[in-house]
C-alpha cells in the first residue's frame, strides 16, 4: 500500500473514529489501530502523539456543538478537567515506564463490568437526575478525572467511554449530557499529552493534520446524530461500542 492509499484508508477510519468518539467515546479504538498499521516504521510514542493531535481536533469540533445545546455543570467540570489534565501529562511522561499489557488487562476488566451493569440497569442514563454538586461530588470528580486522565496519557483508547460511564453512574447525568461533558474533560487530557509528545518530536504533522480533518468531519456527524436521537440512541450505541471494545481488547490480550 503506497502513501496515498494509506492516507485514504486512514481518513476513513479517522472519520469513523470521530463519529463514534463524539457520540459515546472510544473512537480511538478505531483510529489508533489504523495508525499503527499504516505507520509500522515509527515508534509507539510517535503513533500515540499523532493520534492525540487528530483526536484533539475532532474533540474541539464536537465540543463547540455540544456546548451550544447542553447545560454544562461547570462547578464539577472545571476541577475534574484540571485533574485530568495534570494526570494525563504525568501519564504521557510514564508511557515508556508502565507496561502496556497491564493497562490493557485493567481496562478490559473495567469495560466488562461497565457493559454488564449498563445492560442490567435499563433506565441508567435515560434521564438526568437532580443532584447537588457539593464538595463530595467535586472531590469524586477530581479523583476519577485523575485516574482516567493518567490512563489517557499512558494509552488512551476508551477513555471517553470510561468518562461517560462515570458521569452517568456517579453524577446522575443522562447519556447526552454525559457525552458532552466527557468531551470537555478529554480536551484537557489530549492537550496535556500533546505537551509531552510535541516537544519530544513524537508528532507527524502532515499525517496528523489529514487524519485530524477527517476526525473532525466524523465528530460533527456524531454530534448531529446524538443531539437528534438523544440519550436512548447514545445508550444503545454505548453498549454496542462496549461489546466491540471488549472483543477488540480480548483479541489483543489473547494474541
């Protein structure tokens, strides 16, 4: 496969990744393997850095559309995003120190629990629950933001889905509001990781720009679908994605 063909294939997977990521998170599990396959001669850090640049572009496109339509709980969002930002940078610094296999095993188990719980709780995330966001909720947000942010810096794919589940289960968001809020936190994690990857030269700008544009187009499409069909659609889409992620990671772990 020559460079032009590889770019066309990457563009397609980036569009799909952007669409999935904007609606329910986890688009990186579509886009990142495509980048790994298309860039076999580059280091893992360079592939990760290029992927972060592309998903940041797509995330920006989806955030602007969501913020116009969704009421964001800024009291919770700001400290959670700040915690995720700091821990994502620390995770990126640790990318060569923590075995990738360990992260995959942990996230695989978490995804299985999330899928079973969401499937059994039929009304989970269908409606927004009125919750007062006091000190306890803010601290909980900082905690989960830090953990998921660190994971995003070390590895990344699936972090949006983890955030979405936390917003639904722990803070009573419906799936639509949770999806929008997850995008805001991911803005911090992607930006922080790039603060490490860019200065260290681990970004392919030409590839990242092309893949980023395709990711943005997919993200806009994903937001339109999410806003039009609401939380019920996102819940079903979320469950389908979890099954895909579990299968994808299961194959990776067993191979």
